[in-house]
C-alpha cells in the first residue's frame, strides 16, 4: 500500500510553512490553555462574585476592590508585608543557590562509589516528600511532650517543661530557607553532577601534570565548567522570584509566625478560600493581579541589567 | 538502577512509618480507615448472609452525597447507623465534610450534594438558594407523600424558613434542635468542669471569680504534675480548629458570664444588649487575660495554638488536662467507668460569680439547616430519611443506637439503657454486635452530625425527654463513687440541678432572629478584622509578660481598627438590636 497519492501521481506533502506551523501548534495550545485562558479569571476582580452564582447576576463594581487597597492603609501594610516576605525568602533561596554546586563538587570527589551513592540517595529523597509529610516529621521532632528534641533536652536536664519550637516566630526566613535546602539540596545537585561528568577528563590530566592539587583542580576546572549551567538556573530562579509556592508556608504557618511566614501566594489563598467564607474571591483576585505587576517589573529590571552587563536585551 | 529505586522506596516507607508513629492524628486516621474497610466488608458479608432482608431492600440501593458542614468525618457512613439506614431505606450515605474552598468548589460545579447540612443560615445558605442549588420542599406533593411527620410536627419551623428565606411560599428546609415550646431550656453544656478528685485533694478551696481559678488550678497541677500514663499534665489545653469570628475558647469565657457569642460582640442574654469584644472591660478581654496568666504560670499547654480538637480529646482521655469548658469535652473523654470507679472524674465546679449561658428551646429551630439538593435524583427518598429522623423512633435510634440492642422501652413504656448501652457511654470504643452492624460504637454514630428535634423535647412514646440524662431509669441508676463525692459536696444530683440550685445560670431565650447577610465590602472587612483578632488573641495568650500582653493587645486593636473593626461592630450592634426585638416577641408569645 503506497502513501496517499495525488491524481498527478505525486506524493501528497504539506508545504513547509504549514508543516512548521503544525509543529508549533501543540505548544501554542498549551500556552493558551495554561497561561492565557486563566487570565479570564481576572474578571472576577471587577464583580461582587460569589461561587455558583452566574457572573451576569453579580454586581459589577469596576475598580472598587482595587481602590480598597489604595484607600485602606492597613491593607497596604499587609500587602507590603507579604511581598517583603516573598522577596526575602526567594532572595535567600537565590543567595544559597551556590550550595548545590559545592555539594555536587564535593560529592564528585568521593572516590568510594558505594558511599557516594548512599549519600546521593539520602540527600535526594527529601525532594520526593511532600511538605505536609515534612511538617509531620518536624512535628515529631519538635512537639512539646513527645518530641525527640524536647525529650532529649528534658532528659539531659536543660529544661523542665517542654518548649513549643514550632510556635517560635524568630528567624522564620532563615528557618524556612533551611527546610527548603534540606529538601532540595540533593535534587539541585543532580544537574551539576551531570555537568561535571561532561567536563573533559584531559583537562584534569593536564592540570595534574602541571602539579595542580585537588583543590586547584576543583577551583580552576570544575567550578568554571559548572558556571554556565549555574547562570542559566539562576536566571530561571530570578524569573520565579515571586512564585515561591505556598505549601511549605501553609503547613508551617500559625498565629505566632504568620507575620513573617505569609508569602503572596499564601496570602491570596487565605483571602479567597481560607477563612471559610466564599465572598473573598474578588478581593483575592485583585491582590493576585499584583503578582503580575511585580513579575513584569522584575522582567524589565532583569532586562536592563542584561543590557548593562552584556550589551544585549533579552526581550 | 533497580537498587536505587528499591532504596528510595524503602526509605520512603521508613519515613512514612516514622511520621505515623509519632503523630497521633495520622495514626488515628489510618486506624479509622482500616476499621472502615473492615466494617464495610463485614457489612456486605452480613447483608448477603441475611435470609430475609428487612424493610426496603426491594428498592435499588441509592447512594447519596451528604455534604455536611457539621461533619468531622469523610467517607462512607459505617457501623450501626449505616446498617439502620440501609435496612430501612436502602440508602448509603457518603459523608463530605467542609474545608478550605470546599463550598466554593461544589457551588461552582453546580451540585452541592443530595442531602445538604449547613453549619449556619448565613451567606452560604442564601447563596445556595439564589444559585438554585436547593430543593423547594413546598413544591409538588413531596411533604404530603414522603414527609408527613415533618409537615405535621415541624410546620412552624418550616414556615419560619419559608418566611425568612423563601418569600413565604418556598421552603428550603429547617434548622436543628426544634422544640414544640419556647418556655423551657436545653440542658447546659457551658460550664467549667475540673478534675474533682484533685480539687478535693487540695482541700476544695473556694473559687470566687474567673481569676480565682488560676491559683486553684496551679495547686492542682503542683499536686499532680503528671497524667495517668506519666506524661506532663496541664491545667488548660486549648485548640484553634473551631475559631470562628474570634477565638472560640476565649469567647466561651463570655458564655460563663451571661454573654452569648455574637460576631465581634458578646450578647448579654439578660439585658439583651451587646458589648464589643475589644472593649477593655469585655469578657473577651478577661478571657484573654485569663489564658495568658495561665500561660505565664506554666499551667497552659504549650501545644494549644498548634494542636487539633482530636489531640485535645486524647489528652483529656489520658487525664492530662484538669479544666474543661464544655461538658461534652473533658468529662465525656475522661469519665470512663475505670476512672470513675477509681474515684477520679471531671465535674462541674463554677466560680461563685458565674452566670453560665443555657440556651432556651426554640420552636423555629436553630441555624444548622437540613436541606435537599435540587439535583438529587430521588429527592423523595431523602425526604423519607429526614422524615424518619423527625419521628420519635428516628430521634431515639439515631441518638441512642439500635432499639433492643443499646436501649429499649420497658414494660411501662419507659426507655432504659441496656448493659451494652451503658458500656458505650463509658467507653465509646465498645464493640457493637454483628447483627447491629458491627464495628465500634463511636465509628457507627451518625457522622452527618445534625439533630432534628432537640433532645430536651418530650418523647411522646415514653412521656420522658429524649435526653437520657432525664430518664427515670438513668436517674435511678447507682452513681459512680466519683460522682457521689461531687453530689455530696454540693448536695445536688445532676449538673443542671447544680447550676439551678446554686443560681449559676442564665437562659438565652430562643427566638426567630436571623442575622442579615453582609454586603460584599463589609464581608471582606469582616474577614480581615477576624483574622487580625484571632492571630492577635493567640499571640496575646502566649505573651511572656503583662507588658508584652498589653503591647500585643494594643497592636491587635490598632490592626483590627485599620481593617474596619468599628464599621463591623456598628453592624453587629444593629443586629443585636434586631435580636433583642425578636426575643421580646418570643417573651410576649410565651405569656
């Protein structure tokens, strides 16, 4: 059975321009579905929307919900607070983003393959544990009476009554970054380990011949070899500065640490769904639209930085 | 590669087990699940073995979604209540509790549920009506043919619902705890219960007022610093799950002094006026100070802000907490036959100046609404179920268990508990016999968790109240050693008598008052003020010094006011005025 044949006997072919268009189509559909279609939800910010009741029955209020942010200093203060938390914790994440490199470099220096595999496996596993389970693990460690840490401190005679560590509100940003690192360190190192494997072995041999020690080799060969990968990942994480997720903060949040743990995503979630009321959706939508403003600002900032440093624009 | 995955899987399992061992919550969930699967398999086995299926099995099985905002349970109803409903109506109840975003999602999907139980008659209920999610009970012959008893006995409550929410012609259900008269009061549940054995051990010191408790409780903890199993004991243990507009445990201090919860105010049930919670001299502030003092003295459980209701129940059961706000919280968990026989138990001891709020009965029903989904396939069968729950048979069986097994009527027609029935009260984990559905008593209780008639209503079959505490057979039953000590100390027989004789209660009159819905703008302010008050309150409870406390409270007030607290309170005060008028109407009617 031959392929589809045109009357003239030539095989049917799609012209190149359409073929390229067809190849592009799946991605256009995906982007439309997941990036542009959700923007339609922005219309809720302009109505007194309540779920289940059609929008056409709801009151159109124009920019009222946005104006309440402008007109209420308490609400402004809240938004400044959550944006500050978001940027601070994302910023700390970026500041510590060199840790997986260091870890990968050191890991690759371990000569005992068995030990190396064990370390790598153990550090990768936390990435696959959901934040809810991480919290229950933290609870087991730190809970007041049955918690491991409290028991230990009590048995050793440092304290007489249990301390509720999870309620403490000091250094929340650092603590959250530490939890994030514990969870992501091994996983983050995988990409660098692959990059290390790709470095030409001859470079090391040449260096050894020239009398370079292990640290010299790391510093002058491995690290420079990893930098391109690092910068790509860094750029991606700067673009995601405002999207630091919410599940981690949702599970660790309580009345005491709320002021410093609440990030923008979590704040929007709480406004819209959290308090058992459904009338919060329009205001929550209005606040979440702020996120787009921040993201666009960040994009332009990164762009001008790129222009300044490399002389070329990314947009 | 294979080894790598094997290692990961093994480690994950180990991790999960580690988490499961420590967290009592996750442990109980997994046991509940295994119980459930065990029971459902038992139930099916039983069913197929049953030679003559009783009742309505001729009709095909009908599985209904019960969306209950009152349920503390998710999944299929199991145990004795499941068997009862299955045998009588061939219904299977799939219980769906509420949570973050559940209502919004179900509303958007266009189907809330088949049987829908609302936690209150506020915005969500009226939104559901507006969106056409609820069935009009007055339409067609639904009530005449399938809800005869409801139509006959609950006509006032039905018409009240129609007048309030359906323009007088459409009825969307009725509220809980309906009574046939508004002249008596329900049995009390707001009263402080303390570990009476320890209290006597330290010489039963007098408690003059709220703050007077603290010294007594401190002495009790000093006398008995550990629980029955040897873990550290605390005087007070709180939990945040049930916080509403304000922190639940704190507002309850108002209920000890004649104030009922009312938005951001406390409603004085005697004077029929309202007092804003953040006023310096409100009982909410007194409550905050009370719990903070307890914290500073080291007798408040440090877990209070992070634990769940279930965790607290476990602590009460082990005797780790000496003070309880609700009669059904501390005593019902701690006063097991074993503790009572050993002379230990939690009983009511109120401060001299207390006026505990007791709710008056209400002919219009409360605000927890029974309703049917407009898209239910066979609404008539759901109506039959609700109708049965409104009959004496339904109230008795759904509350006290299967007749003839946990309770029965004696030769004189009076109700009494069987041996098994008595055992289930002492220990909710008592096993039920196979013919009644098997499983444990408490797993089989009706998980939808709403009532039709109040149990303080008279059962026409026996002439006694539905509430077993008032059955002649129960009153005659020999009290435990622990209870006798308490009865002798105050020369009373029951908790209600204690409050009555020592003049420790006030009645909140039931009325036809229903709160208006708030405008969208006010509602959004309400949410943020409420969050500010709740967070501030918890921080204040954990303040390390009085100075710190004052600062946190001042911050809380400033923040709440910034979000529009004053406007919210003004609205609450208007509503309080309406409630006062409704109460006056009831009083006029009673005369």
